[in-house]
C-alpha cells in the first residue's frame, strides 16, 4: 500500500480522492498534537509516539508503505504546519543512534528499506530560488529519515492577499524559546546566556498552551524578536510554524528578527535550511531578518556554556548580543564544537540512550525493535 500525507481541506481533496483509492491516507482532522521533544518514540515505546492521538503510529505507517507521497502548502520553503507535525511525530522510523553518512552525522536505520518519497508543493511566487531551497530541504529530510527522493514538484497558485508589517508602534525585545521542553530546553539555555547582555524578557512557546494567536499578539508589539529553536526533521518544529503562521496573518509593526538554531547532530551547517525558513518568513511578513546563529552539537553545547568546550557557542552568542544591542543585522554564523571531536560526540550520544531505555525496562536490543 502507498501512503499519502496531505493538508488539503475536505473540499479541496474531494475531486482528487479517486486517484488515491486504496491508499493509506493521513489528513488533517484538526486533532494532531505537536511533538513535545520527549524522545519517548526512541526510549519508551520504540517506533511509536507516546502521544495518544490518531497520529501515534506514523513511523509504522511509513514503514508499511511501499512509497510515500506528500502534498503540502509551501510554507517559508518547507512543509505546512500540519505536514511538518506529521513528520515531527514520525522520527521513530529511525533509531536514536548516530552514524556518519557522507561526512555528516545522521541516524541509524530502524527498518532495512529506503523509502521512496515524492513531495508536491503548492504556493505562489515559487521562483527558482524558492524551489532550490525546498529541494535542498526535501533532500535533507530524506537523508535524515532514510528515505529516497523520488520527485519534487511545484504547483503555482494565485497569490493570496497578504498583510505586511505596518507603522503600528513597537517596543522592546522578546526572547522566544521555540522548544516545547520548557525550562529544560537547550534553546532556553542559549537564550539565558544571551540574556546576560540583554536583560530582556524570555518567553517559552510551551507557555501559550497552543494559543498561538495570543502569543502572536504579544510578539506583534515587539521591536525585536530573538527566536531560539531546535531543529526538528531538518526544519522548524511544527509548533513554531503554527506561531509564525499566526503572526503572518497580521504581522503588526515593523521589527527585526534574529534566529538561534540548535540541533542534536554535530554539524551546525545542518541548520542552514531552518535559518533560510526564518528569513523567508521575515520577507513574507515585511520584517527585517537580523541574522542567525547555528550552534552545532547543540544538545551538548547549550548545557555546557560555562565550560571551555562551548567556547565557539559563547563567542557566537556574544557577537549576536552586540548586534542585537546595536540594532544591526549580521550574516548567519555557524558555530561548531570546540575541543570536542565528533567521534567522541557520537560515542557519548550513542551510549547515552542505553541507560535511558533501561529506565523504561528496555535493553539495548529492544531499543532497536520496530
Ligand atoms: C521530532 C524531533 C526531530 C528532530 N530532528 C532533528 C534533526 O533533523 N537534526 C538534528 O540534528 N537534531 C534533531 N533533533 C534533535 C533536537 O534538535 C535537539 O535535541 C535539540 O537540542 C533540542 O533542543 P531544545 O532542547 O531546545 O528543544 C530532533 C528532535 C526531535 C524531538
């Protein structure tokens, strides 16, 4: 059986339904919950998400499918919030353990096959630059989830009426942690270090309890936003996308937006698509993109900010703080680990999953079950 993941409304899908007869179909029933970054799909119920909703078994549905087709609204270069949500809830399709593929860190396979994946984007103004970003993103997603790009297409739609930032008054700086891990988040740790220089307000996305419109209203009034966020399946987490989409509906006053990305892998360059998505969102809203900071081995560096190993991340945050205080835009910066070799990071990370599984009564072998 083939698997279709789509974000069409029921009215949009009705005339297309016949061509997907007999497929396993994943559509937006309005109940999907965001991934909360707990890794339960790796260390509690291997291969299955712990959140009990209709999307809990996505990894197994992907595994069972002979191929996967994705139909998505083009959203800042990547998938729509719903489609991204489905992918964020699917990481159980790979193992927590790392390996090096073509000189880059990735996850080991849970299942033996390589899944053919086709992505159909639809949107407006999808010029060659935008298409190149989306192709690069699909390549990254497929490499990460042990898939194979079968095809990427673009359907041009009429341009919708769009609001842009206007002259409404703005003031102050909001530091926004886009992680749903709250106070434990690496994004939060990076913001706290940055905030030693800024003395601004830190807001956790998780504290809005899914009320993205309310949080968007708060951000609309800010003059400067610093978004710190984890990399999820090579892009922005779906909850961050939902918030950005809510702001895009009514961007409010002009502002400058900075982005800080962190990730589980070692190489900060894997964050480049995420930074491009934030830049693209800024363009769509009429905001100034202030620049990005990508912190490699973020899961380690963000927790070790007081130690010499995190020297590059700290230097990057210091430079970033100066730019924010001066109201300047800077080029994207990529900061990798200092004095901590990648091989040691792989060893330490791979070993760290075993006691976590053991706490849940799982052996190392059982973590590999599907
Ligand atoms: C659903 C999900 C997808 C992820 N995808 C990636 C990825 O594509 N690349 C990567 O290096 N790390 C990935 N990670 C790891 C996180 O980026 C990493 O754990 C990060 O440090 C979490 O930051 P936070 O504590 O601010 O939430 C993913 C984690 C989750 C939960």
